[in-house]
C-alpha cells in the first residue's frame, strides 16, 4: 500500500492506531489482526509520528483526514 491509496482502501488506519495506543499491541500483532503486512504497519506509524499528532486524536481529525 502506498500513500496515494484512497482512504476507502485503507480503513485500517484508525483501527491500527487504536490497537497500538489503547491495546499496546506490537506492529506484528496489529498486522496479523488487520491482515496487512508488518511493513505497511511500520510505515504507517512512522508517518503518524512525523505528523506530530497525538493519541487520542483531536476531534478535528476524522478517520478520512488521517
């Protein structure tokens, strides 16, 4: 998956964030649970950290905006 994939193809982002920050799952556990690659999971969290956005997400950040 690449950053140009439309949100409708990446509905797992919000779920992945929740699993990581609320449930403390590893990247591998998240990838297995969401049936995505560990690499995609790692890249998504790297991009999330670079944004400077904190968890829980501010109200203005919808799943689509991510």
